[in-house]
């Protein structure tokens, strides 16, 4: 039970998010209307992705000093899990954009930079697959990952604020104010963020165990 409580908590919070997010009331804001419920899914996906990429860069830094295969596996599998949640963030964002901006992809700076940040990590995986020697692959990919993380932060949180944007909170377009995210939404939004982060971490641990078993079989 000590090792599974957070998995149970994550599952319960996500189920709660799905039910409460669809049934509880939300503020009726112009343009957004009922689509504001997507906030419970779209934003937490990005939070989960950022947490997973943070785990990845931590183990990349660690692997450079320890030369540990385990640290290298943790770094790559947290990226694999993070990319999944990044894609889900893009998809939920595109669906939201269709109903609020009129089209799935409007080449808005926030959308473009978010897509580029995901491509940065696809490039990380491609780089790893292009190098056969294990120690060399671990070292080069770790160095790449260490540089990719701050670039991702700049792409997601800095550059979009410098340009006009349809996305809330960027380029002079106000984000959700305190009166927009009311007490009803906070009761769902905060648990949703924690729940999806825990589910993302769970996915990462599953991938790590599978990759570790594959490596053991290859070495035997």
C-alpha cells in the first residue's frame, strides 16, 4: 500500500476531474462558454509534461557524473512519457481553439512554439537512436537534454509573451483572472493538475520498468 497510494490518488483525482469537470457549474464567459471545461484537461497535460521533462533533465545531469545506465534509462523514459502528455496538450488545445478561435491551428505564436518544444524532444529521441555505442549515446543525449530543457521553457513561457497572441496570458491577451477561475473551478482544476501529474509519473515508472527488463534480457 505504501508504494501504491499515489497511484490510487492519481486515478481517483483523474476520475473525479472527468466527472466533476463535466457536471459541476462553470462561469459563463463570452466566447469560451462551456468550452472552459477543457481547462481541466488542457492545462494539466502541460503541467504533467513539464514535470516529466524536469525529471528527465535531472537524471541527464546525474548520468553525466554517475555514468549509470539506470539514470540514462530514467532520463529517456521520462521524455517518452512527457512527449505523450505534450501531444495530448497540443490536441486538447487545438480542439479548444476550433471552438473559440474558429480553426484547429491558427499558427498562433503559443501554438507554434509549443509544437517546436515538442519537436525538440523528438529530436532528442532521434539523436539517441542514431548512436549505437551506449556510453557515447548516454553522454551526448544527456548534454542535448540539458540544453533542450531551458529552450523549452523559453519557447513556452518567454517568447509567446513577446508577440501578439490569441492565447490567454500572452501578447497583451489577458489570462484567466481571479474572478474567471472561481471557487467551483478551483475545486476541479487543482485536483486535476495533481491527478494528471501523478498519472504522468505513473506512466513514466511503467516505461522505466519495461525498458529495464528489456535491457536485462539483452545483456543475458
